[in-house]
C-alpha cells in the first residue's frame, strides 16, 4: 500500500481518536480491546418496537455503536492488512447501523442527524479511498449535529 493512501486513513483515525477525547471519562483499562472486533455484527441497536425511542435512548444506543466501530477501526489499524478495504467495510457498517437505529426513532433532531450521518458514512465506505471520502464537510456537520442534539437530550456523544 502506498503511503499516500495510508496518511488519510491515519488522519481519520487520529480525528476519531481526538473526538473520543471529548467529554468522556478516561479509560481504566490498559491496552486495546481486540476481542471486540469480531466478525459477527453487534446487536447494540435496540429492535424496533411500537413506541419510538426517546432522543436520550437513541443517543445512548448511537454512542455504543460509535464506540464499537471505533474499536474495530483501531483493531484494523493495529493489526495491519488491507486498510482501505477494511476501513470501507467499517464505515459501511457504521452507516448501516446508525441508519437502522435512526429508523427506530421519531423525526427529532438526533434521528435526522443520525440518518444524514449514516448516509455520509455509507458513501464514504463505498468510495475508492474511504479514509479521504470520510473527511468531508457534510459528514463533519452531521456528526456535530448528532453531538449537539444528544447533548441537549442529556446523552452526550462523540461523533
């Protein structure tokens, strides 16, 4: 893999890592949690029910998905391999999961921002260079919108 393809991916990882430093408490565990990067999809998103999720429930579930995907991304970076292909798969999964989650909620600000973020993550995941494609103003805006809506709902996120 050429270094000109690795640099955008590493920058994306750095941005995600810095975003993780937001309002979270420091981790008390040492080392990466490589076991969380399994091939089986996570069931973090609640199943659809008759009642729509509240914004707080939606944001809590979205943050769990975001942390799961960040852990997968870090495992890929640390493990090597085809970073472009694996980063694309992670972004596609992130987009699918947050879009599915947003479908379990109403039409609030958090759900709308999650749908937009999901669409942007899906586009980036299917791009020839996912790391570079993920670094775009629309995805950044959707992430900021999620964070603002979730902070208002009382469940801060770090998208």
